[in-house]
C-alpha cells in the first residue's frame, strides 16, 4: 500500500522550512560518486531563464524543474519551456530516487488550473507538459484536478498541445479514465526502473499496475500518444532493460525516454554507475528496432526534455508509419 509520510498532529512546516524528506532523515548516508564530464551543466543565468522564472513566480506555480532539481532547467527555461507540477509541492510517496518534498500535502487549490492556463498563454507555449505529485490522500488521486487543468489550457490556448505526466492512480478506480477522457495529446507515465528494483526505488508503486495504466490509455483512446521513461544507473541489467522495453511495446507505448539517474542527496539511492553516452546510443537503437515510434536516450534525457520538438517528431513518425 502507498503510505502517507509525516502524518502528525503538528502543523506542516511552510515550504522551505523543516526537513524536505523527513522519512529519509535517519537513513545512513549513501556514497556519492564524482560526476563524469558528460553530466556537468552550467548554472542558469540567461535572460530567458529569468523571464520564465518571473512568470512562474507571478502565477504562484510549482515546477518539477525546480522541485526535482532537473539538470536541464537552464536550457529549458531559457527557451520558455517549463514543466508545471500541480497539486502542490509535497508528495505522499517517498521514492528513494526523487527530490520532491514528501509529507502531508495541503488541500487542492481550485484556482490552480486557471493559473496554469494563464501562465501557458503568457509564455506562448506551443506544447506544455503538466505533471503532479502523487496524491494518495485524495479519493481520485487528483485525477479530476489534472483533467480540469487540461481543459483550462484548451480553453485559453486551443492551439497548444498538452502532455500530462501522471501518477499511477494506484487503487483509485475510474481515476485514470478521468484524465484520459480530458484528451491530452500525450499521456505519459514513467515506469522509472525495472521490476526487481521497485521495492527499493519505487516502493509505493507496482510495476504491472503502471504498465496496465499505459495499456488502458490505448484501449480507451487509441489516438492519444503514450509515453514512458526509465532511469539507468541504479543497478539494473541490460537484459532487464530489454524486458521492460518489450513490456512497454506490448502495452502499446509509443515513446520511450531513457536517462541517467542522478542522486539528489546522500540520503537517496546511490548511483550504481554512470552509463556512458555510447551505451545510451545503443539503447536508443534497440528501442527503435523494437518498434517504438520514438526513443530518446542520453545521460541528461528526462521525461519532458525537448518535449515540444519530440511531439512534432511523434506526429511525423505516426504519419510515416501509417503511410508505409
């Protein structure tokens, strides 16, 4: 069962105060390896980055770019590309790979869908990615709120294509269907790692439930693109990664992303190894040979990295395959 973290009678600390990961505070430190040259990125300072940050702040929005300490934030925000994280900044899960704050979240903000829609319009986004924390505390896992955000963006920016990166809605019957029926252009849900590592890396989730979620999207709305991502460098074998690729293809997943796991703190899961760029290129070639419409694999690949450009490539790939 997913567990809610830090459920005490004391008031929850305001953002920026108190431990970010209270459930990890007493864990022993894990070793931190020195990052290779191909992982290093420059600190964000461009005018475009600053402008995007100001729009995010003005609309009082949360982004996964900041909360998850994404290494690509400088590049993406300089191009006015931001991934909005809705339903607060606090997650009810405690995955050992993730830097998002854990604890008991606040109530949903009913104005948030409109705020996200205003920000999308202000940034002039052609393609937007909306993700969220896990909300196991809500009867529908927040599905209706995600759907409302999709509809608000459609109303304000009808030409903008929309990608959702959703929780798994574990033990929330009918929740996934609320999001599917809102008709995002891309339905993304990350498997994250291989089944053997779920207990230690993604303990609140279930591998085959997540796989079935992606399959249900295709069953209910075949026109929606489905997308999923993996991290490597956590101790998985090549054979296990190949099996996950096969499982995804059986579920009809269109687009696979593969990136290097980066350890947020010494209390998080340790990096087993840094995968070299040539190995990522080989994984991409294997994924394409297995029949994915698209695959992106590199050390810094993340779910929403280059999402707009990739969406146009997805459309072109589908059209080419249909015409073959």
